C-alpha cells in the first residue's frame, strides 16, 4: 500500500463552497477530480470528455437507530467531469449530489441490500463462494466492467469531533482516516474532520500507483485553484507525506 496525507482547515473549505452553496464534500470531490485529471494527463492519459465516478458512502441511519452500535451506510455514485473550469466542475458536482439526494438513491440501495437478511446464511455463503470462484470471476469480468456498475474509487467522509481530544494527558493533534481497497480498486480516499481540520488520506495499491506524492500535489493545487476561482481566501499549503 501507498499512503499520502493532506490537511485543510474546515473554515477554508467552507469559504470555498459558500458562494456556490456547496458542501465541504462537494468542494473536496471537485478538487479531487481536478487533481486526478491533471495527474493522469501528466502520465500521458487523455481524460477529455471523461468523468471521474466516485462512490460516496451516505449515512442512512433512521431516527430510531440513533443510539445503536454499528454503522448503517449506503453508496451513491457521483460523476464529476474532468473537463471545464474549476467553477464548472464544482457546479457539476453540486448538481450530481443534489440529484442523488433528491431521488433518495441511497435509501433505495439500502432497502435492496436488506433483502439479503431474508436469505438463509448457508445459501448466502454458498452464493458468495461461487461468485468468488475463478471460473465465475473470469466470465463475469465484462459485466463487472460495465460502466453503470463500476466506479473509479470510493471517497468516504466521516464527521469527527470538532474539539480537540486528549489521551493520557497528551493532545491528539491529527487523525488520519483509512479506507481499505477492495475488488479491483487501485485508489481510494478517506476524509475525516477533527478539531476544525479536514484530514484526507489517499490509499493506493502500490502496483497501481507506486508514488502518491505527485497526485497529492495535484489535488492540493486543484484546491488552491478552486479557492481562487470562487473568490475565497487562498488556501494554505496542506502538508502531506
């Protein structure tokens, strides 16, 4: 695995999104698409006319489940065009996330997943084993590559404590999240806000992305460009490693 870290003040990200009515999530997704597009172009990949498809986890916990343990999340696909200006890309991101929320896609996916609960465990286990067998994986590869079923990466966003925490008398200065890679995904992104700072972690398969620093630099530069385009204060350089 390869890891790279970025950190941005939450206030700066809110200032970037405020003129367009964008959430922090919208701002980060737009900067991520711009940074990835720039990075891919430097590697010789033509991204003109293409879009980044991101799976974004959404909290679908009901009010009566508020105090229960565990998570209840669903996924929505968000497509962000590589083409256009930073403002155009942000507008496209807002439109897509708003549309997904309006139709309640996350709830529909969650309800569909609930059908698994009525399948006997033995049957479900056998089906999973069959689906993971080499023969089935081979003939199902074209289906799994269909555009309506695939995504380029997952981008999680977890709201953490807005105030500093302490452990054994020492202040926790940072909290870098981590999201695992699965299936055929070579790159994922995790976000977590802590103490008024958004911490971003890029997680990559070393065979797919041997060096994440150029990508982290590109995402950071894209965020600064978006700040300038929306008239927000210049975002300070985000340290990464």
